[in-house]
């Protein structure tokens, strides 16, 4: 069902002048050449994309600690004005990542305004509150500071700046992306997995369309999304203020972070927003699979966070890789292992955890998509479990590098049958970076590195794959059982190889978790993406 929009005036016009401090040209840092990847969406959608070049339209709170950019995407034809936000609460990252993707969508009609990281201080600190006011209980929750009947003005500078931006753009729709701590359908104390809006014929119809789309992919009845419209959004929230004061159709879209990876929650947000945008005519084709856009000088990294990816591995890699100005990290899951999505990235990064669970979660079709990505020039970096996944050893492996894995099962007297891959908890081991590592990883010589059951490798038996190049060697070992003695010393710790037109980097230990060695992973990603900026210095 398409909702009739003609009950309100739908327009595409220049907003009234903003009473906000906007940055000068030097601060805006315009990004040239930002292209929506043509192959990332259906051909009909990509062929006439109008939202190809994008830079921040302005900055909320310029020269403050909480300064954050906002973006505008204009359609080629008149249509609705939509204001979308993410990251209001700092411990709800899915909305922020989804908003970062949505700002790259090729809008057909109207105007889309996106503020993807409203509370970036809270997002960086992983706390719900706005950090500068964390000890001020009445003010620390950003989403309680917008106009109400009793308080007609916003109560904090950030809320004031955001409210003024909304007011000046006079949107037809406001969408705020959030997350709950549990599933509302099974725990009424949480609003997780819901669409929240004040009841009206049109808002209810649109909400039901979003619910139908997102619930179609959920088989667990206890995790289905619900409509919460009896009381609408909480008083003091941005969406409630937009509804009551500006008379705008406004929605809060809530996912649930309990027992669900970030990539899944982000995908659910994108699915609901894409459904809404198509219903109101902002887009013609679904944009669910548009996650990012290629930018000159930037490497797009897809970090797998589906089943089998460890929380510590994801945290460390996000911190290390996401801290680089020329690298952009996006969490992806099994459902994102599709050619049209992978082609939006330069590198796919598989973290520690369980290689078998990652491989099985991706499935045969997904593994073939990853192989095709590498075959046509994409880079793949596997760390620890990710190195098991890259190998040619198992039926669930990617088979992108010709490595076999030491994984005997041995009867240990008095203990029982034990698999030899397991060597206990994390320990530091001696590693020698070979001369060949200088050009790839930016360093050679002896180091100490964190190791936790990464693969002990040797040449594989896949004659269709080229030989690998050792970049580092283990010079000491971790042993839990007698049969493991002598099996780790002098074996390759880090290896590289071509795969078609792509580059593969297999890393058994954890440089990203070793203070001082984090740049090895950063350089390895740049190498696999064939990106070695001249400004990048060798690892000290």
C-alpha cells in the first residue's frame, strides 16, 4: 500500500536561513568524488543516481566539544522533506551506523537531512548520557530535553541547536533511530524492537508497513517488532516535540541490542527506513543494501560481526582500524555477504573468535561471494579465527590462501581426546617479522605479540592456489599438552598471497591487541586494499 501524501503540502524548497554557526570552507573539508557505488544496488537504481557528491552541509555546535556534522541529500524532483537522526543515546550504536549508511542513499525526490552522530561523545564513551552532563540527572539524557507544554524551549545547547535545525528545515517526516535493552514483545519494560509514534491514520499505516517488512525476516516470535502508539514517544523526546509542536509525522525506530550483533540491528534499521522512504516517495527502489560509498583516498573496511566473531576482537579492531582517518569501518553480517554489498568495500576483515562458526554462519553462498570479491580485486584480512577461515583446510573455510592447519586430535593420558589447536588462554610469544614484512606491514625484526589459539599453519594441498609468502615467524610457542611441543616454533605467524586480482593477509596472532603493534593491522589492511598513502609512516 502506498500512503497518500497529498493530505499535507509536500515540497522541495530551500530551508529558511539557519540561526546556527556554520563552519567556514576550511572546516567543512569538502569530500570530492563521493560516489554511490553503481553495483551496490539494483542496476535501475544505480544508473541514474543523483546523490553522488556529498560533504557536510553544516556542523552543530562548531568549536564545541560536541560539534557534529549534518548532511543534506537532494533529490532531482520535488518531494517530502525528511529529517533523520542517529546516536542520540551513546550506548545505542546501531542507529548511528545505519544513519551513516542512509546518508549515502540516492534520494529521488525531496530532501533528506541526516545527523548521524548526534551524541558522538556518548558514542565514543559507550554511555547512554551526554558526557558533559552525565552528573546532571535532569539534563544528561539528550532525549528528554526537547520542547514540551511545560517547557517550550530546549533545555541544553545541543538540544537547542538540533531543534533549531529541525525547525528551520520544516520536515514532513522526522525519524530517530534508537535501540532497546530487550525485546518489548517479551519484556514490556523495554521498548526494544518497536516502532513508536503518536497514533494517526497515516502514521499508523506507515508504521505497519515498516513492521511488516522487518518482521518478515524474523522467525523467532519472541523477537518480533511491535507498534507502540497508544501513548507515543516519551514527553521531552525529539520525536514527541516534532509531533506535538511542529505537527510533523515523526517516528522512533527501536532495535534491540540484547544477544544480537550490531550488523543485524543496523540492517533492521536500514530495512525499516528503506520501507518508509519508498512508501513516501523519497526513493523508487529499496536501498537496504546500500551501506557506504566510495570516497577518493578512503579505504572502506567491512568488519564481520556475525556468529563466531568475538566481542573483544570486534572491539579492538574497531578501535584500531576506526581510529585511522583514511579507513572507514562498517559492521557486516552473514546477510551482507552478497556481491552487490561487498563491492562497496575495499577490504573484508574477519576477527578472532571461532572460524568454524563464522564460516558456517556465512554459508556456502556467502563464502562464494567473498571469494568472488577477492577474485575481482578485493582484499581479505583474517585475524586468528579469521586466519582459520581464510585457510584451505576445512569445508567451511573460504579457501582463499593455501594454508593447512595443525589440528590433530590426540588421546592425552588421564585427560582424554583433545584437539591440538587449543593451547590455553592468551599469552605473549616471540615473533620475528621477516624482511618481506617491511613493505607490507611497515616493520621487520623481533617483537612480542599476543597469541590465543591462532592457527599453526603449513603449506596446504590446494594446487589451484598459489604459494603464500611468510611475513612473520613464531620464535617461541605456547604448549598445553605434550604432543604440541615443537609444533609452533619456526612456523609462519603471518602470511600473504594473491587470490585472483585480490590480496589475502592471514594473521595468526593478535597485533591489534598488543600495545605498540596495532599499526601492523592498519598497514596490512592498506596493503590488501592496494592503498599505501605516502603520508603513512613506517611503524616505529
